[in-house]
C-alpha cells in the first residue's frame, strides 16, 4: 500500500462535502455513509454533522472515526440501512471494505451538532480511471432522501427517492441496479 503525506486531499477528501463510508467501533462494527465537510484539503482537519445515530454514539465513546473512500453503490445502499459484516472487508485492521480506494483513521471529538475530525493515518489502495456515472450519483441522492424518509416517515420524500431510482435504473450498470433493488426493498417495508 502506498504511503502518502498526511493531508486530506491525498486520500481523496477534497474541499466541499465528501460522501464516504464511516466506520466506527462499539458493540459491533458500524458502517454508515457520512458527509465529511472539508474547508482546507491541504490540511488534516475536517468535520461531519452527526444526527442522533450509532456513529455519533460510537464516536462519543471511542473518539475515533475510520473513513473509506469507495465508489460502489451497493456498499452505499447496504450501509445506509444496515452494517456490513466481516465478509465485506478486505482488512479488519485497518478496516477496509473490499474495493475501497483509500482509508483514513481520524481522531474525532463530538462538538455540538458536529464531530471535529483530525487525520492521523491513512493509505491509498487503488487509483482507478472512472467516468462520472449519473446512475451512481442518483443512488447517492436516493439514499440521502431514503435515509431521511426512514427516519422522519415524511412520505413527501418518497417522490424524490422514486425520481432518483428511475434515473439510476436508466443510467446505472449492474451495481447501481442492485442498489436500486436494495433501496426499493427497504422503502417498501415502510410503505406497506
Ligand atoms: C450519502 C449519504 C450521506 C450521509 N451523511 C450523513 C452525515 O453526514 N451525518 C449523519 O448523521 N448521517 C448521514 N447520513 C445518514 C446515515 O448514513 C444513516 O442515517 C445511517 O443509517 C446512520 O447509521 P448508524 O445509526 O449506523 O450510524 C448520510 C446518508 C447518505 C446516504
């Protein structure tokens, strides 16, 4: 694994909001999509807004967040509703989900609505040429609204989810189509 100078952009975290899989340890290994907010990609500090969830609880307890940068829509879909078991990982220490491009270890501290995070270690596993796929982007959008729908039971959000799922079906490949199935299954539990 290539060792890089310790700064956020070397691990794929750029200025703006970076959608990644956050891994935390508690009673179990918790995996959830999170948006890491970066204001200085040349530095090591960032933050993430945390709602009331297991990620927040684990960070409060362990003061640590692991980040995986990954482009697999199925992983985003599963982690939005469940946690990945060990079979999804190519390494458990550091925790690396199969297919991840990079990983980071972050020191993390809850400060009000946010966790302030500081990069302390990381590695780059793969550098892949990859075009933008609207289907993948649509899966991310469907999941943002889908997780809010599950949390707040606001059925108006379902229209947004349906819109993005249609787009993902049109523009995505097999992994996006599998992600669509996972999301539809979860949403139908709520609607039925
Ligand atoms: C793309 C994406 C980004 C998300 N970003 C955040 C975030 O920054 N903070 C947060 O608390 N939840 C975020 N969520 C929602 C959580 O991933 C979701 O509520 C998850 O179920 C929380 O899991 P946990 O209870 O296992 O921590 C995001 C969801 C998606 C799909």
